[in-house]
C-alpha cells in the first residue's frame, strides 16, 4: 500500500461519516440495488457500489485477497528453507525425532484422528429445549485415549522447555522468542520480501471504500461507515469537505 494514514481530527472524521451516509442515501434513492445493507450500521451506513468520473464507492469487502498475494507467499515459502545449521532447523529436527521416538505422534493421531482443533478435544452434546432452538454444550473429553494424550502432552512440553533452554544457550539467544528464533538468512530474507510484496493496490482487501478522484481523498472503514475509519487526503476545512460531497451528489443522475 502506498498511502499513509494520517491522523485526522475527530470532528472532520464525524463530518466525513455523516456525508458518506448522506451520499449512500442519495445513491439508494437512484438505485436501491446498489446499496449494501446490514444491521448495526443503520439504514444507509454500509455504503454502496458506485463509480463515475467524480468518485468511487464500494462497501466493506468481506472476501479473501484478489491479487494473488497468498499464492505468491506460498511460492516464496516453498522456495526458501532455513539452513541446516539454523536454530530453527535444529529445533524442528529434535522435536520431530522426539515425536517419532517417544510415540507422541501416534498418541496424538489416536486422540484427534486428524482433527486437532479445539473441537477435537471436546465432547459435544446437542439439545433442543424448544422447537427451532438448538443448544450445544462442549465438555473436555475424558476418555482413556484423551487421558493418555494429556499425559504425553505434558511430558512433551517439559522436554520442549529443556530443548529451548539448551538451544538458546548454545546459540546465545534470549528465551524470549525461543519458538521462532532463526540464525540463518531465512528471517531477514522473509522480512525483505514482505516489505516489497504486499497486496497490490488493486486488491479488494486494499482498495478504499470511498475515493474522490479529483482530490485523491480516500476513506476506508471496517464493516460499516464510521467504524475504525481512516482517511487520506481529506481537507481539514469543513467547508472544503462538504464541497467534495456536494460535488459527488451532484454527479449522480437525477432521481
Ligand atoms: Zn491481495
Ligand atoms: Zn533460519
């Protein structure tokens, strides 16, 4: 992202929010199909889809990245590995050996059968106290397999703590960050990659929710107008701000 978020006085942000709601209402009067709807944000609080010569507006985007960033990230990860003598490789090697030789990997598989989410360690029970209402209760599983897993997991954690202490001493590193230390060039290379490989400016995750084309003023919000809202290029003079929104409304076709 090339733009920098600047701190804008609260009264200016309030003015922007009010005007965005008014603009949404005006779009809704022209074409209700273009308006986004929700519950908490109020009737015209979600913005609308509109693009003309004067401005662009788009509601908050709920989906995933559309610029291929995730794929580029996975490709980088597949092409780059920690060096064999890196702290991280040593740590992973020791723990993989432990999981195999202590039988932990097997116990873990038996307990979760592939479902290592919180749900996998829970017993769930569903009840319907009245028609149309379903209540689900979750209790930690207390079967023999789970008990064995808890014992094995405690033992593994103790072993892991000892490995952290040993490796941190060997590599002269602090205990803080002991799970993620890297002593090769993987980490600096990754940070350098991230710096120049963000989401592209045309990614749906990055595009502003409102942009006034002539001034470059851009606004982003989270879910609905006013919530965690940020603006760039907005005039601090209220009259200039109102003039921008007047121009936007005037650019709409007659209702
Ligand atoms: Zn993206
Ligand atoms: Zn490394």
